[in-house]
C-alpha cells in the first residue's frame, strides 16, 4: 500500500468527508486522539458565544435563557447513541474517577451481601485506586486484582462487581464485553465497564451487552476538549434502587426548591451533583454534533481498517525492529496499536519532533491511536514511513530524546 | 445619599479602578455576583488562546508545553491568599459537592471513634445531602441537623465533624468561624467549612481560624465562570494522615508512572482525582489575576460598606414595604442582603426586567449580592431607586412575573 492507493481508498470511505470538520495543523500526523481528541472550529466558535454572550452579557439569566440548566440532559441525549443506551441511563458530570467511585458505590449497595470487587491487572491504574478508596471507606469490601486471563476463574459467589476497562490502555486489547458481562451475571455479580478508550471509536452497546453500570471520559474519541466531563451509565432496571453517595442539587428531583430533604432525580440524573461545568460542557455538546452523521458500527469498522493497515505495514517493513503487542484480530482490539521497543520513550519523542504524534507508555511501549472520525489511510502510510526512517537511522538515539516526559 | 455623593465616595475607593476590568452590560445593575461572578475580557481572551492555540494546534503536547499538568497547582497558588492558607493546603478540582464528600470522608477517618456529623438547618441543602450520602455509605455515621443557634449546645463527645457554611445563602448571616472552630475543637470535633458564599468577598482566614477542612466554589465572587471548579482545603497538620476515598492519577505521587499501587501526592494535592477540566480551570486561573491587587480585609470592608449602604437606604425608603432579614452588623453578614416580601418571586422578576439582577430564594426572599470587586455605591443607590419605584407602583403585580423560574 502506497500513498496513492491509500488516498484512493480514503476517497471512497463513507466517513472521509468528516475529516474537514477538524482543525488539525498541517505539519502534524495526529495519532493521539486516544489521549486528547482534536478540535473542531465549531467548538471554538460555540465557546466564544457561551463566554462572551451567555456569560458576559446574559450573566446569571443564562441558566434559564441559554438553557445551561438543561445542558447535562442535552449532552446525555447526544452521548446515548454512542453508548447503545437511552438518555435517561446517562449522567454527564464530574471526572471519570469520581463517576467510577459513584458507580462502584451504587453497585456495592445493589449487591450488599457480597464483598469483592474483581478487576484485572491490565486495568487503568486509577480504576484500581478508586476501588481501593471505596473499599477502605466502607470497610466491608475487598479489591481482587488478577491477571486478565484469570478473571473468569475468579468470578465466584463472593464477587459483587466485575470492573473492567473495555480496551486496555496499553496493549489495545478489547474485552468481549457481552461475554464478560454474561459471565459476571452468571456468577451473580454486576458488571461495571470503563469505556474511556472505546466511546466515540467503537461499537459500544451497553444495553445489548446487559451491562449494569459504566463510566468513561469524553476527551479522547469524543473530542470534548482537555479534561471535558465524564459520564456514568446505569441500566434502566436499576433505576428504582439506584443510590449515589455523592449527592448534590443538580441530582435532586427539584433542585431549586432548596429542600433540606434529599429526593433523587429520576434515572441516571441522580448521579449529577454540583453545578455543571458549563464551559467544558458546552464544548462537549458541540463536539458531539459530528456524531449525528455516523453510527457506531461504521466507526468501529473504520477503526479496524486503520489499525489493521498500520499493523500490516509495520509487519511488512519493521517486523524485526518492533513487536506489535496489539491483537491482530480487529474485533479483539480498540482503535489503537502499541509497539514494543527497548527505547520506546526516545522513539516516541523522536517521532513527535517530526510531527508524528503518538505517545509513550512506560516502560517499553509506543502507542498510536487511530481516531476513526479523522485519521486517514494516507496518514497511516506516512506514519509508517516516518517510523521506518527513524528506526533505520537510529533517529531516536539523541540526548534530547532521553528526558522522560510522559503526557496524559 | 444620592447618586452624586455615592459617585464621590466611589471615586475615592481603593478598589474603584478594578471595576473597569469587568465586562458588565450597560443596561444592567448586576447584584447577583454571589450566584455567578461577572466576566473579565482577559478571561475570554485566555480561553480563546487555550482552545485555538493550545488545544487546536498544540494538541496533546500542551499538557507539558502549555503547562496544563501544573494548572491545579498554579490555581491553588492564586487561591491561597483569598483563603488565608498555604497553596499546599488547597486542591482545585471537582464540584463543591464532590469536594465536600471527600472532605467529610477524610474528617470521618481522622475522628473514626466518633459518629456524628453536626450541621445546622440553615446550611445549603446540598451540604446536608452530601453528609447523608456519606453516612448511608459508611453505615457508622449519623447526621444531626439542628437550628443554627443550637449548634454549640449539640457539640458533645459524639460529634466527629462540625459542618457549617460560613455565610447563610438565604439570610446572609455570617458565622464567627474562629469561635465556632474553637468550640468544635474544645469538644474534640473537627471543623469543616463551606466557603462558597465567602471566598473572594470576605476576609477568610482558614489557617488563623484553625479550620481543619474546607470547601467552596469559585463561580461566585471568584468570577471563574459558570460551574468553574471547586476547591478543598486541608490544614497542614492533617496532611500526613489525610486520605481521600476518590482517588485518581492526578492525586497520585507519580501520576505518569501508571503504577497499580496507589501512593498519595503530598499535601492537599492528593484530593485531585481525574484529569483537570482544562478549559474551566484556565478561565478560573485568569479570573483570579485581579485579586493580586487586593487583600481580603479590603474586600471585606468594601462588602460591608456596600451592603450597609443598601440596608440604610432600604430602611429609609422602604421600611414599611420589606423586611431586611440580613444582620445589620457588618461583621455578622456576608456580601449579600436579603429582603422579605410576600411576593418575592414576582418582585425579583420585575426587577430583572428592569435590568436590576438579583435573585429569588423561596419562599419569600429577594436576594442581592454586592461583589466588592465591581459593584459601586452608585449602583446601590440606583438599585434602591428601582426597588422603590417597583414597590410603590406594585410594578411586580403582573401576570408575566408569576411564572416560577428560579436560577442557581
């Protein structure tokens, strides 16, 4: 595959026209949308309006007149199709960590007779910290961290919650979420999913999977902007019994009655707490518009093609230089590919200097994300050309690339 | 006091030149900075740069190159003087509700042998919800809500935490925080303060008061923008033992080592959790610049003068029409004044239609905030003129003002 044939395939792609919506610099091959999604000019425009007209001139009136009060609900409506869920099942709020805390606390209460949170050692570290934080606070929970392949074996009658991240942030390996959820249910446990590395790129089907709760971030493939709000999903069947420990007026049934008695809002909305971060939320709301033109199956297919092409080219040109640690079966990986190399940090920084932006995950992985909304096959080809050039000439072996500098 | 003498006093005020920093519409008398602070054009400018240059062109590199990673620490440094605290005692993160949950959980752990969270029935309702949420989760806490004047009487050997909001959001009454903290300590309890209605307007002295923990929001007198991040304070003497249940990589000692083992960052920083909301945080960081030119004692004095002038004029002109429910002693009130009127909702909306923006707190209060950074004495005089006019001619008595519409 050369640039010309890649360009021809790009031109035929049903999502190709969406690339023009993103404001990517000309001198950059951006393969880090799995860490921070790209900016769309309409988002910058929206923010300007929210700041200058709504905040600056509308002031407090904008909570009603500009619809700020309804913002969490509107964003939930836009996020729902990306999650295979109903809007009433989603709360857009807080950080992913805070949402996971609330989700685990809710799950713990729904399985109060059981005492184990089971997760795997490939999970994102924060998720494990959060589980431990809850366990220390309640005093009646144990966090069991086992190798990924041993998860099912540990699903016994003590397990209250199976907590997994759909796509491994390092290897890019994708869990079979429907199967794992079914296995959790067969053992009488609830399944809580972290979708940070999936939503906006893969065919997420929370309702179809039968998931109980889920959380995720929106600053990766959803392009909500740095640190944009997280979300929490809770399946409709749990709404009656669901409870959150972190309560606030925006999760109250009648927020502006200022009632000392707590009365949860219906559905997932009770998982809102304080005033929504309007600026970040507005950016996210506008960023999600582009998804109205796609469905998750198409996104997932394109992610599989882009990552597949990258793996194919790396195998062909660099088979002796790097190890592809990401699964070769498209359905078993996310929208990212990780390569193992002894000098991964230097290699990643050398590529960044050339404008090929991926990232480094310690100790020895270089990670590349292929956001299916805007990465092209031509860019995949060009990225492998750069990678080949750097590796062939040991372009990474320079003092300035030895300084450790890992980014979120 | 007429407009002319008010203008003369304004001209002599040491803070008068700061009014020009705020972009308030010409047709508005803004007396709701206690709900949402006003915009400064430099904040709009900063956000444009963060969005277009840092996010749009810098992309993921901006976490390091634009210093996003350090943002929570930088904002803590700017907030510290407003709180009478050290930067290491402050974490800027999450909503006020989420921070209060973490603060109460930390306090509970520091007083594990006691079982009561004591608060007053004038507290902001969310604070009471959060306390109940924690109590339900841990199962070993009781929330006791008593009338404000009975708080000290209930400070017994069962009380783990005294939780109070410094300024009552309805009446504007200000607690004697130093005295209440000392009373809590004398009973062996910790004192946790909610400073949402104080920070940026009053002479807050957390270290001098001997406070243990505190939380607050930054979208009121700190002018951080709608839903800007909250903060958490924890006194240095508790840092060694302090623990948060909501853990995340930004509160880890080495966030980018991606270590499965949790190791809290030093000081208050451990109370950070997920990725910071960069857009909202950048707005806040720039909004706080103006405070470098003032000290909290001056702010507090000016708040006292503005509210005092308002009360004096209301007494003189409207003594028979409305009841001033806010304390008449400057040291006993915040930067707001509430008036009782049977048709408070209609009255508030009639005033808003004239551009006099205060707000309504059910059932019968009209509330006016006097942000000492930008409200002028001339505006106080003009506001009372409008109020007099509306009340004298029953200008509130129109069908269109009867629709209930309360704003945060």
